[in-house]
């Protein structure tokens, strides 16, 4: 699902940068070294993202944030996104029954 920027605090970029720096630019899921800002993109190094453990973007407490490479982030969100899709399908199905 795309990031709903309205749900993130104004200083999200700073918060995310801090989480990544504390992790040493290493994915806390798989341990893969990730690219730091300014490093050239290549296929051997991954992009580091920040994951909200409870899936609530407004909750930026340190204990709710973890640095994950894009692949680990997708896996961490997979069930949450599937449930969101199922919920939207049920709502859509209920609306079309009118």
C-alpha cells in the first residue's frame, strides 16, 4: 500500500534517518548491509526503510520503529496489507448489495 503522508509527522524524515543511523544502516530483519545516503545504487546493496511494528504511522515511539530493508519491510507488512484488502473488499461487497 502506498504511504499516506498525511498520517506521518512533519519531521518523519528526521525520525526515519535517526532509526536507520541507530541500526548502523543494517536491516534489523535479515542483517543485510544497506545503502547509506549518497552511496551509489547497485544491486548488491539494499535500500533501508523504517517499519512501524504496530502498523500505525502516527505512532513514532522508538520502540515501535525498526529499520528494515525493502524486502523485509514487504514481508513484515504482508499480512497487514492482506487484511486491509479483505476489509475493503467486504465493505465494497456490502455497498454493492444495495
